[in-house]
C-alpha cells in the first residue's frame, strides 16, 4: 500500500526523471572518453551536451532547476576536470588515493590498538603517510634510504618540530586553560605596557 501511494504521488515526474537520467548517462559516456580524445575535445563535447540540456530543460521542469544546477556544478569543477585526459597515468577519480589513506589509517589503528586516528599521524603525517605508502608498494634497500638532500631534510625536521610544539601547546591548554592563558598574557601584554 505504501509503495503504491509513493508511486502514484511521484507518477507525474517519472517522464522528466527518465530524460534527466538519460542526459546523465550521456555525460558519463562523454567523460568515459571511449574515443581517447584530449582534454579540450572532451571539454567541448561536454559543453555541447550541457547546451543541449539547457535548450531542452523545459522537458524536465517538473524536477525544478536541475539543469541550471548541473551546469553550475560542472563549471565549478571544469578547471581540474580535464587534466586526466592530457596527462598519462593520472587517475580520473581520487578513489585510489582515498583507499591508500584509509588503508594507512587502518594499519595505524591496528598497530597501536587505538579506535580513532593516531595523534602522531597528525604531527608526523607527511613523513609517516609517505613512508607507509611507499613501503606498501616496494621494499627499500639501505642505499635508497641514504640522505641525498640535507637542506630538504633540515626543512622537514623544522616543520615537524613546529607541529610537535603546536601539539604540546594544545596539550598544555587542555590540561590547565587558565594557567596557560595567564602565561600567555604575561608574555604578550605585560612587556608592552608602559612602566
């Protein structure tokens, strides 16, 4: 009974939904790029499809301003949408990257026994995530781990020290907020006051 009520209430928008669904599949087919076109050609095809959708948006008026919204969102993502067609080995989605980060988080939680993210991953993230991702795909020999760019290493150490100090300050604040603020006031306000 409930299903019949829902279907009868939405019966009038089904033709518009079918048209919109077909348009979305056409856009997906363009972005699939079966013809191995470059980024500019895929962009031109997509823009032509959006123009067709805009010309016939009266066919989906029952759905509201979906064509306008689709055009706006597509225009927003367009600057970074077509690089993958011009540069080899750049994935079209970030699903693999998200899987990589999820796997690293899972291994960190498993190794430490924590249920949430490891705080050290926040502080030492650039080093630990890169090391975990790299060692997951290959094994390194001792020569590959030798220091090659000492300046870059010093710069990275400075960044890590800055993050560690920020974490220490956050801990001090959480431990005793009033004492932390009093110390901060002493160091910032009192020296600037006239004698």
